[in-house]
C-alpha cells in the first residue's frame, strides 16, 4: 500500500496553526504525568525549545514529550525525538513540529509548521497510521523513511526506503526508494515543471547529502 502525500499551495502562520489546537492553549498549564509520555528527546543541539500552554522550556537530551508539545529549533540548532519505540523524528534548524496527538505503535497526527524534517521508521516494523500536516498539505505515513522540506529553492520529498504517492492539485506522482520530487514554490518553477510537481527521479549522492545535512544527519 502506498503512503499518500498531499501538497496544497496554502500556508498557515504559526499563530493560525496553534489555533488548530483549540482551547488547549487557553487551559492552565498542568504537570505531565508519566503515563502521558509519548516519547523522549534523543538529542538536542543548540537552541531547542518546547512550548505548551504558552510556557516555553529549554530541551535537553532525555526530556519527556507529551501530546500538544510544540518543539522548535533555532539557528544552527537540531533535534531528534523518539515517539513510541520505533518512530524517530529528526528536525533541522529553524523548524517547528507540533506533537498534536500520538499513540504509541498506533499513530496519530503531527504537524510540520515550518522547516525540514526526516521521518524514520525502520523497515520490517509494524505499520502505524500517522498523518503529518504541513503548510502545504498532508503526509499520510504507514512506515517508511523520507525527507521533506526545503531543497534547492523548492519544497521537496526524498524517499530513502518505502514508497509514497504524492498529490499536488490534479497531479499525482509515485515516488520509490532513492527517488525525489520537487514541489513548485512559485510561478517560475511551476512553468519549468509544467505543473505543480516535477517528475519523480533518482537523486544523486550530492543532493541526498544536502537534504540530510539540513537536518544535522551529516
């Protein structure tokens, strides 16, 4: 079964995105119980913050994560998080990820508000139903490893292993292992591609390294 990625040319500000969390922002801050933990910070380099109920906390390796945590990285800052036992999220600099709702080994919803990230769930592990919302659409994930974010002036998706199906407007692309696509960020690139997306094609070693370097993996 293909994972499905939907790209829509519509942006949300951080304030609008946080509004999606509804009245949770208005509630008084409550201490998280151990049973509420959905994951941990594996590594935090530089300025990495957690925000919930308008309270910001600096994050260090080993810190617990709960639903509705907004994780953000500053300039030259990187973070990696484990969710459940087998899912990993790796964030590049100046990136924001909202842990909207996640249930270990089942899935849920995350939100990439801005920046670059890698989703990594090893091959052979049980699949989970996870939705990653972005400013340009939704990414339906059932078990794969891929990069999504900024690459060479455009938005892009690169799949290391697994298989995804990307939809932008009326265009659908299937992207397999070692392949990537570009999503047009302006009229000039839409004209170049002949639509909202390029054809899927193999990425060279140099471009793959650029993408992974942007999230601190190289």
